[in-house]
C-alpha cells in the first residue's frame, strides 16, 4: 500500500535499512517523528557524540567499522557513567544512498545494537554535499541520583584505567603512513591490531555495574588519557600523581613507545577506555568485579590534594613533562 | 585554575558559548560527557532533527535564525506529540569558531531555550571541513502511554492544521531568486514576512496540551502538508478528503497561489505547523483551547475509510491531482 502514498525516497531508505533495527516498542517502528522512552523513576543518562568523515574516521574506512565506532563511542560514555544502555537515536548526514555503503553500515549497526542491548529508537536522515557525519545520542539508565560523574574524586582515591592506552592513536598513524607504518612494515599482525583498535572501540559496558558500585568519579578516555585525567581532576577540584610506567600498553604499543614516546600514547585520542577514581577501600572489590566481567583494569596513580595539573612520574619517581595532553578539534 | 589544566580549545568554546545555556541541574554545567534527565514515571518523548547548511538553511542566513530553526524544528515535533519540553542536546559540526558567528548563534539558542523552557543538557562540538550542521535531539514529557502518535486517526475524524501553509517554501523561493522574488519585487513587507517564515519556524508548543487532550493522531508538517498527511493516513490505515480551499494561507501566499499554484504550497517543506486528526465530538473543545492558547487552527478535511492516498478537492468538489507531495532529501 505504501507506494500509493508516494512514500519519499528518504522514508524508503529508513524503512529498508533501519526499520529492522528498531525492535524496541518505543521506536514505534520508525513511523513516527518521535520515540518513547518509558521510565519508572530511574534517571535517564544522555550522551551525544558525532563522528565526521576525515576527522573521526577515514573516508576509506569500511562502513561496518564506521557504524560500530559511531555507536560505540556513545556506549563508552554510558559505561563510564555506570549506566545500562536503553537505546539511541541516529542522525545520518549522507552524500549518497549507495547500497554498498548503507547495507554493511546498517547491518553492523544492528549487530552492535543487539549485542550491547541498545536498540535504535529513531533518527533523521539528511543529505549533505560535504563529508558524511553520523551523530548519535544514546540513553542509559541508572538508579535515581546515582550517575557517576566527574566531580567526586577525592584525595587518596586510586586512579584506574581499563584495557590498553594509545593503540588507536598508533593505528591512525599506521593508516595515515606515519612513523608507525614504517616501523611496523614487516609486522602485519601488529598493524592490523592497531588499525582495528582505531576503527572499532571496545566500550567497557561490562564494567558499568562495578563503576556504579565503587567509583567516586569516572569518564571515558576519548581525547587522550593525560588530558582526560586533567579534566576529571579539574572537575573534582583535586590533582593526581600518575606513574607512567603503570599505564597499560599492548605489546605493539610497548614496542612503539621507544620510537614515538609516551606523549603520543597518552595524548592521542580514540582509546574509549574507562578512567575512574576508586576509594582505596573499594579497590579490591572493583578489581575483582572487573576481572569477573572480563575487563582488564590497571591502577596507574593516586588522587592528591591540589589544583595543579596531574604530575606524571617515571619508574624512578622523576617528573615527566608532557607538552601536549589531548586531541583537540580546533 | 582551568588553564593550568591546559583545557582544550574545544572545551573553552563550550564553556564560553554554551555553558550559560546549561541552566538545568541535569546538564551538570556541561563538565561531564553525559547529562541526566530525571523521571517520575512519565514517558520521555525523544525527537531528533538536523539542519544542514545549504540544505535546510542558506549559508547566508543569519546565525541567530539558524540557531532558532535548529531548535524549533525539534520543538515542533514535541508540540505535535502533545509533549512538554524537557531539554535538548546539541551536536554542532563547525568549520570555524568565529565569534561573530558563534556569539549570535549561542545567544539566540539561549533565548529560545528559555522562552520555550527547553534547556540545553549537553552536546558535542566537532570540526568539519564541509558544510556546517546542527543536529539536535530534544526531549519532552507526556503522561505514561499518552504520546500522540500517527496511528490513531479514525474515519470521521476532522483534519486540522495550525497557522498558515506554504509561507516557508515561498520564502525560500524569494531568497533563491525564484518566481516569488520577481512577483514580490515591489512588496518588501511580503518578502520579509515570507523569508522570516522560512528562517524562523513558529513551533506550536502552546497547543501541546490541547493536542494531548483531544487529538487521535498528530504530526508536525515539515516536508509538505500533502505528503505529511499521506504519511499520517498510511500510518493510521485510513484515507482522507481535503478541501484545498480550506488550507489556511497567509495574505502573501493567497496572492502567490495564482502564480505558483497550490502544489508549491502544499508540497513545500518547512511549515512546522501541527497537523492532527480530532474526533468530531472533541473538535469544538480543541478549537476553543487552541484559541485560548493563541494558536489559529483550521479544519481542512475529514478522515475516511480506505487505503488510497488522500483526495484533494477544490471549492466545487472536483478532484485536484497533485504530482508532488513532499520535499525529499534524496
């Protein structure tokens, strides 16, 4: 019946590619302009992050990895807030509607939506003459008043970070023919590992319950560990000491650090790991629950009194000066 | 203290322009990656709409009107769903961070956020080498299970629409040097009126309570009255008869229709009026409450049994054939 109503190309694009993802009743099958998120006294945590072609991903990246990255950078924020995913809305600014791009994009988005239990609730598809852009707003739930913020870190808290740091920045370096590409020319396995870390974040949603239960403050590492820790400390009105040699590195990054230096790893973007402050007394619980959830965590430093930027030290306790802390868009 | 932490240019942009808008406690002063929307059993209505330079607005449009349009197209969706605004998140894809663009943009956005009681809760600012784009996801509240959808129109319901139709399409025609520009060359007042209607929608949030109380189905008119009514009918499994001469027109549009034809007005985008179906028995209440809210409404037709596209008739009851129903992005 639909074509009797002269359904627009935009509507058929949505029906064809995205309606199968809209499995939640609140999505209303994407036939409405709006979606419904029911609530029963929980707080709704909202996060929004966009990825732009040529800025957050490369035009040559496969569409399935672009889809996963677009959703996962938002899932990573929910994980760091201790929130359980509830759904997301998608704004897709497209130059064209080629099936060979949209099909793998939508399929991968659907797979991630299912595996992270974060269904598509609605969206908007617009045309752009410029670079493609995917903007996602994702929703999670936490018990009322319990969202883990950035302001609760207290002197004495341990600073922990998940996974490994710097791989994504190195992967981008490989993809763009930087120093790493030459260095790893004969090591395809390491190259592939780093590229995958750049293209497909591993958001730590399995850790959300432990973050909610134990962290005094948390955020995800998206713009560089050094800068993001500085932001967390500033928001909490504290400082920190970080032992650089405790920053968890992959085997590939451990080899690279001698060539590219620490700063490249801790100021590069796209890690999408969880950075949190945990009171000393809760650290053992947090680490045990992280292990049970299958998420590696490393204690890298301690929150201290002060207003100054976090201090970085080497294995001998000597200060390390970082000139650059973060990736910045401007 | 902040610059001791080497706050990034992106963070200072957000602090400078957008933090003053983040007055809601759930925005956490924009220092977090996430925002909180508290709930107490109400349903959260979510809508997302993006505007792209060169597609939804012109690069030459003033930044204050671009800001208002970006927010108001979303407020319009909330109004049509019977929802009370609760807040919004903003993704801003910028080519540059010129104060002369950002200052009026942020000021106007703040004014609208205040006047529509829809505070900024969070956002993301990214750089793009292409056209600027503003993507907003807005939130509203309705009592549980009460969101006014598109699927409830029933045969016998009256079809009503707010305000006037077609002005924005004519305004775009004036701005782009189309037929209207020549026709209205000597009538600056009419030109200005139409241009303003294109640039600054008037979302009918004052009507939301009446929509919630009386409408069986509703949506906002964003892609053309004819196409949007066809969508509403398709979603409800009904058809409709529309009396074209009852479609409310501004004085300028009433003059223009003889030159540009009905189709231009009812298939043009950007009206941002509310289109709804109201059971006959509730029509008088709906119209009275609309009048009390200061919103003009016009009854333009009736829902009928059927699967075919809505029929349009002239004042003599003769069928009118519309070849084009909507604006489409693709």
